[in-house]
């Protein structure tokens, strides 16, 4: 749940940043901010403000969509995990659970099982050597 809130805050900050950018462009066009500061720089033409605003909106929408996609795929396990040195189970709130279950419950990873060559030799070596 905390990761979801952090992801939502990140997207909200991005949206806010682009909204503030667009507001600043409009404020400059309406109030001629450089003119108010005593500079001779002329403000942009109204149509240019609209084009810049639309470009900012498009860029902001693209950024938010792609950030959202990345955050959906990105799930990181953090912190110290107490792992049994023998069976490799992980202690979670006083209970010992298989590492596969813990990782599946706390990330988007899924497991499939197979055998490494060393374990095949150790466990099935006699069967493999028979004619």
C-alpha cells in the first residue's frame, strides 16, 4: 500500500509541475511578466502561448503515462529479510514462509521450478548412469 501511495505522489508531482509550467506561460502572456519587471523583452503572441501550452500538455501526458507504466512494472523488495540458513525460509511476523511465497506476495515475480545440473547429478545421478 505504501508503494502505491508513493507512486501516486510521484505522478501527482509530475502533473502539478506541468500545470505550473502552463500557468506560468499563461501568466506571462496575460500580464507581460518581463515588462512588469522593467525589462524590454516582449511577451509571446497569444497563439504561441496556446501552442506551447498544448505541447506542454502532450509532453506531460506522455511522461505521466510512461512513468505510470514503469511504476506498475517496478516492484522492489527492500530491507533486511531474516532467512533460515538451512531451509531458506523467511521469517515474516513470527511465521516462517518459503522464499518463493514471500517474493510472490511482495513483488510481481512469479516462480517456476527446475533443476540445476549439480542437483540433477546429486539426486538423479544413479538413474542417469544406468543403461
